[in-house]
C-alpha cells in the first residue's frame, strides 16, 4: 500500500488520491509504480542504471558489498536483460535515448550508474571517438545538454514599470530552453553514434539534479582509452553545476585480485560531499590471482587466443599469470596442447569475477559477448563502496577467496568456436 502525501500536488494527483493500479501503471511506465511515491523509512535508495547489461556492477554491490539498493537498469539487448533478471536484478528493455530524467517516477532517485558502450574509443571501434570532428560534436552535445536541463542564465531585473506579478524578469537559470531530443539528434552527425551515448551521463546527471535535491552521486565506467579532453569536458559540466567532487580513476581489476586484466576508466561524482581520491586504493596490497589458481588448472597451461594466426603480441598467454583481458573471443580460446579443451561459460565468467552458476542467457556467442562487456563485480564493489563510504576491501578479499577455490579442470559445457 502506497502512503498518500498530505500536501497539494497539482502536478501529481496520485499522491493525494487513490488511483487504480492501471492508472498508476500508465503514469509510471516504464518505471515501477512504487517509484511514483516517496520511499518509506528504511526503503533502499533508488538508483537509475542506463546501459545496465548483464548485471556485473550490481553483482558487486549486492554480493560483494552486501548493499541493498533499489536499482532499475535500462538495457536495449534482450538477452543481457534476461540474464540480469535471472540473477535477480531489475531491467527495462528500452533504448535509454527514448527516456528522459524528468519523468515523475524519478523525483526520488538518489544515484546514477552508467556504463555506456566503449568500443568507439578502442581499436575494436576504429577509434572513431578520437576523430576531432566527432569530438567537437560530442562537446557541443554536452553544452546543449546543459541548456536542455538547467537552461541559460538570466539576470534581467524588474523595473519600476513592471507589474507586481511580472514573471518575465528575474535572476537565475531559465530551465530547459529546448528538449532532449534536440540534443540526442546531434549524434546523427557522428561517424559512430555510440560516441553520443556517453553524453547520457550529462543528460541524466544534470536532469536528475534538476528533478531532485536528493540526487547525489554518479558512478560511470568507460574505456581506459577515453580521451582526456572528453573526460575533462564531462567533469566541467558537473563542476559548473556545483557538484563537489568529480574524479576520474583508471583502474585495472588485476590490481584488486581479479584473475584477468580489465583496465577501465571510472568516474566517481558526488554532489553533496567531497570524496577522498585515495578511497579507491586498497590499504594493503591485494595478492594477484593467476588464471590457473582461479580455475584449478595444473601449472604450465598456455591458452591460444588466435589459432595459427601470428600477431605482434603473440597468440598465447600463460595461465600461470592473470589472464589477458577477457572479450567475447574467449568462445574460441583453447589449451595450446589440446585444441578440444575450451572454456566453459563458468570459467570465462570466473575470470572476470562471477561465481559459478551465474545465469547467462542466450546463444553461446551472445553469452560470451555479455561476459566481455560486463563490469567486473569486484570493481563495482570498489567504485560504489568508495562513493557511498561503504568499507569494501575486507569484503572484496572474502569474496575473492570464496569464488577462487579450486574447480574441476574439465568444463561442464565447452564453448563452440
């Protein structure tokens, strides 16, 4: 039962009247009906998660930190959404660009998680994000995102000739001067429209700031190849909006005990309090975990990642070290001395920090794509724990000890190449 609010709410009549479920669903959609009402004491904080994926970041929050947050993720890919739901997380299957932060169900949102696709900054995406033409369009999108959420500064004061009820002359921010659709349409001039998806961190960050004073933090994950000019431009938008901390950190999950390399850029932004940049660093060093230790393999295994094709970086890595960065291509990796010995889904996921048995959903290639795209759960714990002043180091050590026990050397189900 929802608690009615005993205050005039002309723009939200459901807060003072009993509405039928169908009416509430029509107003709330696609967000949960409960979000139309203020949280009750003890309810978990509400968090919006664009580009939610298969649930890696949320696994870090729930299973590593032990935190209860009311996170609703938005994800366009149905298989990734199905995986997240099967793991116990909430998903809306939609393009985040069709949704706006000024929705009435979002007025009590406290946090934002955002993990936009990062291929446009890497060789896999032909580094389109490094093109000066694309960067200028992106920077223009950020400027327009400000004007579509906060507006422009007006400082025209009333004169003696203005009536007492004058609504045109005032000092302050104007509010939106055009719609978010106009900002998002600018991405059509990019050579890779995935670049424009990163602008959603400013669109949603500033939009939710306007909607609610309770909105107070953002955690963003991106490629470690994110250009400094792009990161600085994003930071500047939040500095101008009065946020107290907007810090960028390049972190490699292998330094936090993960059995594979996963170097990423993280933005931690806090609106109402200053963050300690050192909060993302472990007090004591966390021992490295080799792939063989994590998977229970014997020593001396080498993994072939490119078949017979020779490349400058080689086509094998030693399992007696942490694995190379896991991508969707792991579906074709095999033991160098045994081409039939390939990775199971559990083994691939274990290398990026998931417990065995995570409910990956979809085709085998689709599942490995999800594993390659996901935020490593340990890093989700580090970043969100640091943002919300939740001790994470001891919990992370215990989680890694739990998942990296010896497992069977033979996979339960091998992946096809």
